[in-house]
C-alpha cells in the first residue's frame, strides 16, 4: 500500500501547475487602503488540531506547525553553526528572516522519498535523498517568497477567502484519496499518516499555502493568459502538426492458455479450443468473468478481469496479437492465436480510428498549452525578480 500512499501524498501535496483555469480572486492585487492593514507574515509552531476554516485562516498568516520527522527516513544534516549562537538544528533555510523548518521540508518531500526508496540501490540512496530534499527546499523557498509578497500587497479578507476555497479543495481531494486507500474514517486516515510522519492538518496547511501562492501568481498574469488570440491558436496548430495526429486505439480483452501447465500438447490445444469456442458468443462482462478463472487464464490480465495491455500500435502486449486486434470489430473474438508458450484468445471491446484532429476540436487543448507555456515563463520571471530582492539563507548541506 506504500505506493498508493505515495500517490495520495503526491496528489494532495503538489501545487496545481495548470494555468488555464481563472484566478479565484478578481481583486487579488487591489492595494491596501493604508499601513494599518498591512499584516506581516508570522512564524510559530502549533500542534493543536483545527477545523477546516481555522486551518485556512492559520495558513493565511503563515503559522508554521512542528510535526515529527518523517518516519523511516534518515535526515540529511541541515544544522548550521553561527558564531556566538546555538546550533539551528531544525531550520534548513531562511527567507527574509522567516525560517523554513526541517520538519516542513520532510513533509513536502515525503511522497517522493517514499515512492523512490524501493527503486534506489541502498548505496545510492543518500545521494538521491539529498537531491530530492534540495529540490523540495527550492520550491518551499519559492512559495515563501510568493506568500510574503502576497501578504504585503493583498487585502487580508481576500487572502482569507482564497484560503477557505483552498481548504474546501483539500477536503474534496482528501475524500477521494481516502476512498482509494480503502479507509472508512478520518481517524483511520490520520492514524495511517501519522505512522509515516504526516498528519492531515499539516497536509492541509501545506495545501492551502501552496494554493494561495499559485492563485497569487495567476492573478498577476491573468491578463497575459487572456490575450491569446485565434491567430495564436492557428499558428500553433500549423507549426505542430504531429501533436494533432490521433492514433487508432483499441480496447480489448485477453485470455492466455499456458501450454506448459498441461501434461500433453494435445490437452493444452483442446483446452484452448474449448475456451475459444466459449468466448465466441460472450458479452464483455461474460468474457471478463471467464478471464478471472485461474484454471483458464494464466495471463496477468486475469488480475485486471481480462483487460488487455496497451491500446495503440507498439503498446500492445504480447506483440503477437496486435495485428489481429486491429482487424477486428467491437464485439468480435479473434481466431485462436498460437505462440511458443501457449494460446491467446482476444476480444475487441471498442475501436477508435486514427486521423487528424480538426483545428476547431483542438482549440481548447491548444489554448491550455499556450496558457501553460506563458504561465511557466511568467512564474519563472516573477520568482527571479523576488529572489533578486530577497535575503535567502540556505543551510541544507549539498
């Protein structure tokens, strides 16, 4: 289940980097009416649990929580010695004096660490872990810069409104991910996350902060995103013809009769012919039920209720059945396909012919691509400007 948790943390922890949706706060950049409304970013530590609204409010004032170091991960030393002061053991960076804690860094990096650790040889793990933490810390620094700028320029009530939207967005994501994990209650999810050094409230706080930062950027670049013309769309369509070539696709079902589990070649062939005859008149659901029988189907497709692997040419596995599949119509079962290892029975569920996507149909997708391109360029420009004016101290050792 660890990979499913990693995916969940990824889904809840990553910033939404799609620039095509409109900003939630139309008046995001309205100047404050006076110095009395200016609210500085605050830092602190908290352990108490809060409701969604309270969590959203806390996030707008950038209150930092302290949570246990991610279980099972040995931290890279982030300590720093300063003359005449004590060791700053839990601070990995400062942005204009505001600290970023090591606990926050590990919470941000936990999904990537958990996902990659089983795939990396033990001798290489320290180097990989250090690089992941370095990358995540740079993103936390970027986010801190954006939040500080937002707090200095945006009305507090607007920030609170966006934070409330962010918290509701988190609740929606959490509900979906909880269902994917097979957990029935919030308490089960909280206990599950705590075993891995995470908590729902800390994840909520990080989600809200990231959401506010991205909404702030969207508000600043909204005009540029809206200036994409029809001529821009046409130019992109003409200059990138291969992107709009739609390959033919097939959705199919598969049963494999393994000749080596039978005593004789004749017995294997007779079994394959019998199963093939059964499949000829079957519906999609009936074929799926037959494919689940371990005495019939020895292919990995059995675990997918007979769903075939791959949908386009070059993706189909096993390769020997590809040509047959693309000659069949939906609902048809192909001829018995014999290979060295056994016999394959395939059935087509759906077929989509290939061709070129028309310009009108491609327009929404092209607009999103151009908006994302502009968004990434502007995001980089804004951060470069903020970094040039900021005092950034990075204590994480390379």
